[in-house]
C-alpha cells in the first residue's frame, strides 16, 4: 500500500484530502510512474521525468490520455497547496482491469543519504533479479518488496540486480557507475532503466571531455574498477565503498568531480525553472 504525506494528493484532475488516499494495485494492471525530487519548491528535471513517463507507457504499448501540461499544473497545485519545499513527489498513471484509467500524484516518504554517507560511501548488496522491459518505469510491487527485504536483511543502503548471465545491471532504485582510470563505465542501456540522473551524469561527462563506456559488466570484472557510485533521484550521486565483496575508493577524484558538478547542475535547474 502506498503512503501519502502532508494534506493533499491529486486524483485525475482533482486535489483531494490525504484522508481519502487509498491506492493499491491489482495483480494484472499496468502502472507507469515517476518520482521527482523537490528542492526549494522546484521539481528538479521535471521535463525529463515527463518525457520518460510517456516513453514508459509507449514501451508498454499503452497510451496516457492526459496532456503533459495538465500533469505540470497538477504538480504545481500539489506543491503549492501542501507548501512543499523539500521532498519527493510520485505521479502515476494506471490502466485498471476494469478498463478505467487513473492518474495520481502525491507526496511520498523519502530517505536521502546523510553527510556521512556522502563522505564515507555506502554498502550495496546484490540479488538475482531482472526487471521485465527494463527501459520502462513501471510498478513491480513483488520485486520491490523482495529488494526491500534484502536491504533490511543485509543492512545495506541498496541492492543491485544480477541477471542470469551473471552481469550486474541496476539498483532497485538507482543506476550504477564505475570509474576505471579516467573514464566512466556503466551497464548498457538495453538492460537498465534510462535514469534521469544517469543521463545527467553522461551529459556532464561529455561536456567535461570524460569518456563514458556503456557495456555489459560481468561480476568477474568488478576488481578492474577503481571507484563505484549510485545515481538516482533521491541519492543524487552517492559513493559506494563496498559492493558485495568488492571495495572501492570513495575519495576517487573523478567521482568527487561529478558529485560537485551534479550539485551545480541541480542549483542551475532551480534558478532557471519556471512553470
């Protein structure tokens, strides 16, 4: 069951009290969603999230019968009426088994890394799993529950999925990057979600003249890399000190450079944003 914070959520085109929020998912219905980080009352990289939202529906052979501008205005109302300055918003479109379509947007609980984790890095475990149609961001309740249980069991920050070919792909809520010498290496796009933060890191690398290699990453190759970090809406760019049995340099200069550049990018996003 989903949880809505603060006072209001959006259902279709109406702002409603969270007292009436009750969202559960039927086994066979398709639900596409996005999670947007809000800072200074600004939804960061909203255009990119909206594009992926519609792309995900297309990959699932579905049509979102809602104009992007209506979603923008719904999120604007949600932020203003909840007086939301800092946090995460989730918005979702679902095609119910009954044939009805529904749109929801609400403020969700969030868990951001603290200063110590950004400084010292986090531990990440692995689990055998693959997301079907990995380029689409869709609700997979059973898989998320298994990942959350593994995180709790292993007392780690995140788990990454390992496919049947024994290749590392993506985190349960993040993408993965490695540093090798003076270049970035990340799992290839066909096997992972095209993360909004992932795309920003790749664009920053291109602007900085840093090579980015997208390829399959076998577990047996992890010792070849100097550093490792997660990218995502909530963690931003977060150093990994340990990935299963492999340890990495959390002070790697290239990784720290991208952490700083991404924070600058977020600042620019806030300064230049308009509804």
